[in-house]
C-alpha cells in the first residue's frame, strides 16, 4: 500500500515538474515570438520611412542642383562675353542640368517602387518642365548676343522668372514626401505600440493560466502527500 502511495506521489511530482517545464518552454517561445513580432513591425516601418527619406533627399538634391544651374546661367550672362568664360560656365550649367535630371529620374524610380501612385506624377511633370526650361535657355542664348549690354539685357528679360515654376514644384515635391515620411514614422510607432499592447495582454493571460495550472498541479501533489 505504501509503495503504491509513494509511486503515486512520485508520479504527481513528475507530472508537476513536467508541467512547469512545459509552461516555461511555452512562455519562452511566446517571449521570443513577441520580440520577433515587434522587431518585424519596426523594421518594416523603418524600411518604408528610409525609402521615403531617400525619395525626399533626391528631390532636395535636384532642387539644390537646379539653383546652382540657374546661378551658372546668370554667370553666362554676366561673363559670357569672353568666349573661354562662356564655355566654362555653360559647361557647368549643363553639368548641373544633368544632375537635376538624374536626381528626378532616381526619385521617380523610388516613388514607383513605393507604389505611391498619383504622388509620382508631379515628379514626371517637374522633370518635363525642367527639360523644357533648358530648351528655352539655349534658344535665347543661341539667338541672342552677349557682346553688349542691350543683347544681354534682352536675353535676361526673355527668361526672367521662368525658373520659378520649376523651383516651386520642387519645393512642393519635397514637402509632400517629407510629410509622407513623418506619417510613416508615426504609423510605425503606433504599429509597434499596438503590437506591444496585444502581446503584453496575451503574455499576461498565458502567465495567469500557467499559475492556475501550476496551482492545480501543486494542489494535486499536496493532496496525494496528505492522503
């Protein structure tokens, strides 16, 4: 009789021990899953924000190069009477023009990758306006004269202010993508916080159930010992 009782007690103790081991393993797995889940939510949001940040940087770089391009155009008008200076500044003008185009092309590529849809259209519009602007500059330069003040003044009057539209559109593009970046950062923060809240509640429920199961198992062991 005593042997049967001892065997039953050992069985209860073993059951209690295995129950705790199983609960610890389960809680460990859920903890690792919780960490992985929150990291994944953060990484996905951070990746989107980074890509949008790169998009904004490309537009900002295009705007900076465009302003330098316009300055080089002014240098052509001011110093273009000397052929060597004219070639020098026109070469710089074309170089910056090319850089603007490269940045806008890259911005359009990133925008397409992010699936921003209609938000990508203004990039193409701005690029077309910029290319058309380059043609206007060249036409006036080719048909005008830099030999005297009257010729320079006439060219300047013909192109005065035509760069403002492109500059305004680049400003609008940067502000638009900067707003999207901030919105994505906020959405990522909310996603991580929501994920954390859900996982915390789930973990507390698991711990509560674990305590109940442990209590039942411990009660069963103590009852067998008492008997």
